C-alpha cells in the first residue's frame, strides 16, 4: 500500500490469499488500517477457502467459478462475537462481492451488516 506515508511504501508481514488456493485450506492474515495519522497492524485474523468453483448471481450478472474466502476477526474488546467476512473472487476480474456478517459469541445468532458488489470496472 502506498500514498499515505513519507516513503510512499508500506510492507506488512502476512498472507492475504494463499497460493495455490485449495478448498478447505486455512491460514492466518492481518488487517492493516490507516487511522488518519499512521498505519496500524491490527490483531491476526483467521482465513479459510470455502469454495473454489462457486457461481455467484448478482444484480449485475453471473460470475462463474469464483473462489470464496471466509475471514473471521475479533471486533473491539468491548464487543462479544465475531466479524465474519465472505469474499467472492472471480478469475480474471478479482473481488466481485463481499458480505460482512456479525456472529454472536455462541454462534447461534447472526446478522448481515453489509453486502457489496462489483458493478463496473475498466481494464486499461
């Protein structure tokens, strides 16, 4: 990532998406965010490949053979439960959908916070 630091570079240790990606494989990653003054490396997160050939129907079209990555992170210390993120990647396009879900600590209750779709892109 770049553009925010004096050196215009940020190196972070961790695996964003494992390669080769196999259904059922798991790994740890880490979120990095910018708080307005500096980049902060947040707590480690757990990631898992749930599927490697999922078809996704969206209001903007059908994406075939997507791979689905599930990420589980702990929210703030004052909040119980988990932040679950489901990301759908389409070969040749990239990230086409994200579903943000909050799961209660006992995992019996959950609700969807947000769903985002790719609806337009330009290849140069």
